[in-house]
């Protein structure tokens, strides 16, 4: 019978059917807005217990050009489920789809409006049982979290956890090579191209992400055959495939800022990012910070993630942890469950104890 089940599973795969049902973690949508939908995860009982224990809520900030479901891919690949298991209530701000009509959006829109509004909604929903919020973010979501905290020190942010966040683009391939090649003509041609496209379209983002995981794509047929009778393994594969196909694009202004400020001038490595006449000083952030990186991350190098230890040297606490896995594996999967989220919980529990 296992062989017959395997044949049926393979048949379903060829038809594009899911081999396992989608099982999102129970949640409630608190508000819906243009690029700022807010969801609270957990059952009513879990929320009541966390409120009674006065556990600080966690606001998860997704990366740009990544669906917010990255934090709840599947029951065994879920950031929100990991946080709920430790008695914390996670909220997720969803930036939604990005298209040509959003070409005016830049980092300032997220740091000045979208994330601060989400923080206010989290505190209002939590019924004033706490006065602060812990921010946690993956990849470029960490960049948004840091820019928000630096631009608005008055916000009630207790801590920031950034997982696989690039903080020195000279240590992220292929950017150094791109800069050398573009040096004779300067950054303008790339800037004009991004402006003309209104950003980076979703198909290009998806293609680039798949290119970083080329080895996985090559090995996929063999993996399917070896796991024909393993529904759980194939379901995880499908979840990652769905994730890759759901990546939205980058809005125009933000894509230009990424190229000019982060890649070409690598301002974030120095701790000060300049948008026109405005400077945002990341070194001024005065809350505890936790950083994660991996030598196996094909998107953000270990050194680029660890550079935050230098940038945030004046913060009250700066912790860096190495978890050897892929970029996505840092937040979802076996290594994340065994290492990333237990260490996040330890970090947050330490802050709880300091207040008690």
C-alpha cells in the first residue's frame, strides 16, 4: 500500500495539487489598509493568558518583496507558532502586493507611517497591559525595523531581533562585482532603469530568488522520487515552491534607494543612511538588539549580518548568534525550531526578568 500511496502522491504533484492542506495558525485580522494589514495570531485563550502574564507582544515585520505568510508557512515551519508556544502573542504587519502604482513608496513610508501605525495598533489591541512592543524581522524586514527605531526613538520599542539582515552590502555577493563593473559609468543607468520599470517586478524577484537556490532546483526531481511515499517531506517542498512563486515586487522609489543608498554607497555599513537632506542614524538606537546569521546563507553573508555588532556597539545589548542553515531556514524549519526561536525566547525572557 505505501507504494500505491506514493503513486497517488506523485500523480497529485503532476496535476499541481497540494499534497497536504494549508493549515494557517489561528489568527484575527485587526485592520486592513493599503500596505498595512495587521493580524494577531493565537486563540482567545492564548491571548488572555499572555495578557494576564503581561508578556510583551511581538510585532513581526516582513521583508520587502516577500509575502507576510513567510512567518506562517506550515505548522512545522511557523514563526508565529513558535512564539505562541512560548506564551507570546505575535502580530504580523502585511505590506501586501507591490506594483507599478506603488512606485512612489520608499523606506520612509515604512519607517515613518506603516510600522509606527502597526505598533500603535498592537498596543491598543493588547488592552494597555504592556507599554512596549518587541520587533522581530527577517532579512530586509530588519532594515525596516532598524530605520523605524532610529528615525523615531520615541516609539515604545523594547527590543529588535533581526534575522539574516544585510548590514554591510560590500560583503554580499554579487554587489561588489556589480559596483566594480558599473564604476566607469556611475550608478545613474541602473537608477534610471529602476525608475522606468517603477521598481523591480515580481517575476524578476522570483527569478533571482530561485537563482540563489539553483542547487535545490536541480536536486528536486530526485528528492521527489526518494520521498514519493513521504507526504510530509513533499508538503514542505510544496510550501517552499509556493513561497517562491508568491514573492511580490519592490516599489520603485524603494528599489532606487536600495541600489543607491545600500548597495552603491553602502551607507548602512557606516550606520547612517541619507535620504535626500534627511539622515537616519542607526548607531543611535538605544534598545537591546539580537542578530542572527549563517555561513550557509546564499542571500545574506554571515559577515554582512554580523556587521551589526559594530553598527550597534553603543546599544544597551547586542547579541549575535550563528545558525548554520539557509536564508529561509533561519526562520522556518528544523534549525529554526531547534536554534533560532529558542534563542529569541531566551533573549526576550531575559528582558522580562530585567523588568520584573
